[in-house]
């Protein structure tokens, strides 16, 4: 029996923030995968090594976590005021499913670097030395991201002394601006708070009724108080991920929150929307030891946040969830703001399992609706490998 040979596709393996993913230029993909649909999904699943019932992704580029099961497709922007169009695909580890419902804030830090190095940004916009401002159209959610990418001798500077908790080695700092981060299309027809409330009573049958802040900013997120679900906010991954009952509880809360936010119409749809919304729990500042062994004191942070991604507690913090945290912290009366002391603020430093992160956001109320012009944070990015990925040739048949 004849078997199709492998095909090879130009690709770059990059770290962005606390995530890793496989980056493609749209024009380098096989013809059938240059448009959305089953062929594209099948290709990306095979590249990453999913679905894998062993949940290891041994036969692919994935790292068997939500932070490392990711793909990015970039192309020259079709919009005159943007440089590059950025599409993110979150690949399920154990299911034949690619979730296109949201952005990856961490990998956003690598988009500008890849775009410059791949010739997707006009040469006139790149200084010989200084900072290149890359205008990114985030196609999943229809939003603008501005990346400030350091340039040395006409090339992207990747090395530096910027340290990011959750990443072992220092690198060059990339500042990101998430413009107008509140969702427009989903949940409540454009409202940052789809229910119209800063805090809701979220009833979760079989689990309980919780105070919750349901917000569409950066990524749809459900915030609850840590104490309401029996936690302190100082937990590390093993405390949650090693407890199947806890994971099932959080997934049930996530599904009911998605329904309340109008992101799904029926509870069973939540299983096909794994990437969004996120669920996170917050608590006032407290001392704890991070996963790296670094001590975080209550004086180091304004609040504590733990967030789940793709059904597991994240080892640090998703970049888009950080935008949601910064936005909610800037609005008096949300659970995030209350955990941070209930005061007016335009920036917040929060503790996560790997350490701390600062994010800034300025919120205002216009005609009774909350709005945020932009949220700002710093990440870093680095090329890990570049060349070709190979997949069996029958993947597109």
C-alpha cells in the first residue's frame, strides 16, 4: 500500500510572553489551508500533534499544555492603517478541535517581531536603531494591538535584560497596547459588562451561587472571589490541576458564566468553546512562594489572581486575561477592584502562580457605558527555531 510522503511548510517556533506557538505566513500554507475551514484545522491539529488521547502531543510541536498548544497565521494587513493581520488558533490537546474564538495576549508579543523578520512590515517603518511601532489587526476579535519592538542595526532585538515572571531567562522588552479592548461583537451586543452589572449573582446548579464580575475586555472573563470556592488565591498549579473535582467545578462555573454572558445559547456548547471565556478567582494581597521559589509578599502586589485556561490552572497569566484584570481593576465596584482595595487606579500589579505582573488601563463611563481606551503591559518574545514543519501529505485529503 502506497503512503503519501510528508509535506514541509515554512514555519517559525516562537515564545511570546509565557506561551509558545508555531507561526506561519499565510502565503506559505498549502492552498487548501489558506482559507478558514476543515482543511486549515486538520493541518494545524497535525502540526501540533492533536488530538492525542495520551495528552502528550509527542507526535507534533505542541507541549501538552494550554500555553504551548498554539498556532498563529500572519499576513500583510488588508487595512490601510495596519501592518499585519494576526489570526490565533488555540489547538485542543485531546480533541479534534481548533478554537478561533479569542486572542492570545502572550503570543501577541511575538507578532510584531515575526512580522518584521518576515517582511510583512514596510521597510520604511523600521528604524535602523530604536523602536518599530507595528500596527496589528487581531482578526479573531476585530481589535487593534500596537507592538513596540526594539530594533538594533536594522534587525529585531530579541536579547535583553527584561525579566518576566513565568519565563526563565531575560530578553528584550516589547510593550503592547491593546486598543479599545472591550468586546464589540460578543455578549451583550458590545457592552463591556454583558449583563449590565459590575457584579452578578451567578447561580451554578450543583455548585452554588457566587458573586461574579462578567467582563468582555481583552478576553471574556468570569471573575469570582477565591474564598467563595474555598481557596486563598495563593494556590499553585498542583493545588488545582491535581484535583479532578476542582477542575470539574471550575468548568461548570465557566459554562454557566458563558451562558449568562450570552457567549453560548446552551450549556453543552461550552465544550466546543474551550478558549473562551476564562474563569479566574481573586483575593486580597497575601504572602506566598511562587512556583520558581521566589517569595512574593503582600506588599509586592495589589491583589492575587489565579486563572484557568483550557480546563487547567495557568502557570502564570494569560495576556488577554491580564487585560481583563487591568480593565476590571480600573472600574470601582468590580470584584477585581474590590480585591485590590476598592480604590481608583489606572494600573495594578497582581500576583499569579509564577510571580507578579503589572498592567495599566484607564476606564471611563460614557452615556452610562464603561469604556477603556487601551490597556498596556510589557512582555518579551524570542525565536526558538525556524525552518519547516513536516506533516503527512494525506492530512489535507
